[in-house]
């Protein structure tokens, strides 16, 4: 499996307005500047026709004080609105499994998020995204 890498890509243009409206609904102040500061990466799901994106929302209300964990959203766009498939707090480093798992009725490649204190894993099931977390391994 590849080493975890930080989110570095800015939010793509087509996702900016829907994400800003979504964040405004969550009472995130300065939604437009939050979108500018936030990071994104595609959510890889070869079994889905939906285009999904993973967002790391960079705002003082959505991150720990040291920004080790921030609100993370996996979402798609439906009728010009951002629709959340999952929301959770996770670290800013990400990698994807290198093995396709047959689990919970579906073949899926897991995605992992790393912070100093926890690892969060996401897999796709036939009923939606399954999110789990566990303590980071001591170094």
C-alpha cells in the first residue's frame, strides 16, 4: 500500500458553489473562504455511476485546534446540490488499499485517513459507505 499523502488539491470549480451552500447550511461562517481553504480529492468507486469527492473542510469550527482532524465529507452532486454520503472527523493524510475486498455484498477498495491519534477507514457496501476508526499505531 502506498504511504499516506496529505490532501493538497484545492476544491475543483464545479464543486465550489454546492460545497459553499452545504457549509452555510451547517452554520459555517465565511463559507466561500472556507471552500478556498479546504482540500479535496476524488473518491474512487469503480462500481458507481456517481462522481464523488472527498472534502477536508478547513475552518476553525470544523477542525481540532491543531488541525490534526477536520470534518471530512464524502459527497456527490444531485440537482446542483451537494449530497453527503458520509461525514466524519479524520486526519489530513490519505491512502487507498491495494487489495480489492469482497465484503458486505460488494467488491471495494478501502480508503484510509490518518491523524496523529487515529486511523479512519471507509469501504463501500451494497447499502452505503461504512466508516470505522481505531487508534493510530504507536511509533
